[in-house]
């Protein structure tokens, strides 16, 4: 009987040891598996991060491409030049391109405004007083509208007036001298009166007076004076 009990106790002990060893082996396996998975995760995370960032970059590129394809490219340059008596288009360049670089100028709706004046197509400019700032709005049903401002400028031409110098001894009569002008453009005309005079001993500028009674407009010219000196000795 004692021998049987002893054998049963031995079997229980062996069973217990085997169970404990099995449990330890299972835990060790679980631990090693978890460690391996974690190691692979740590190795993979940078790759995932790089792939994620590349994906974001590509999405940004696609977004920018879509925005670009939805935007019109406007090339509007206002005329700028010195008055020459000839009409010019108020825009030296007026071209509208789509996102693929195709010219769609003829397909857009143009709205222009200079001061309180609204108009839909470029005008002509000639005189200095035609200078202006133009606000534009370009519209197309397939694209976002584009707005902007462009300056149109006609600068005055230079008109040089030259009067002559002269000297004489005092004799009681007035001393005068001639003069002329240069710089009128496109065959335009004015009149000039030389008004300078010196009677008594001394000096004075040989003055003049321009009369804008021809085809030239005073506002289109900047007068440069080159005055002579009248001297009575």
C-alpha cells in the first residue's frame, strides 16, 4: 500500500514538473515570438515612415498639379513709351494660357476698369493724358477667375527751346536776338515768340513764349529751356 502511494506521489511530481516545464517553454516561446515581432516592428517603422512621407509628398504634388491645371496663366503688360504722336495698343502683351500652356485668350471673358470706366476689350492710347491704371478680371467657366492691375503709361516727349545770346554797346535801343525749338514729333506744330529784350546797360535772359496754336498739345511735351543772355555794355 505504501509502495503504491509512493508511486502515485512520484507520478504527481513528474506530472507537475512536466507541466511547469511545458508552461515555461510556452512562455519562453511567447516571449521570443513577441520579441521577434517587436524587433521586426522597430526595423519596419522607419520604412513605413519613409513610405508615408513619400505618399504625402506625392499627394501634395498631385494637389499642386490639380491646382495648376485649374489656374489660368495671365501675361498682361501695359504699354509704356514716350509720346510719338501715334496710337498704340494699351497692352503691349495680352495673352491668357490654360494649365497645359494652351492659348485661350479668345475664349475668356475680359473685364477692364480704369477709374470709373468699364470696358471689355483693350483700347488705344496716344496722349500723355491717356496714361492710366487698369484693373482687370479674366474669367472662364472651367477656371478660377484671375484679377490684377497693370499700369499704362505715355511719357511726355522733350521739347527743347533755345534762345540766342547777344551783346552790344549801349545806344538807347533795345537788344534782341532770335530763338528756335526742336523736339516736336509726327509733324506737329506750335508758334514761338522770342520776348527777350535789353535796353539799358546790364544783362537779362533772352525769354520766349510758346503759343500752342498748332497741332501739338502742351500736355504731351516737357519743355527744356536753353536760354541765351542779352548784354548791353
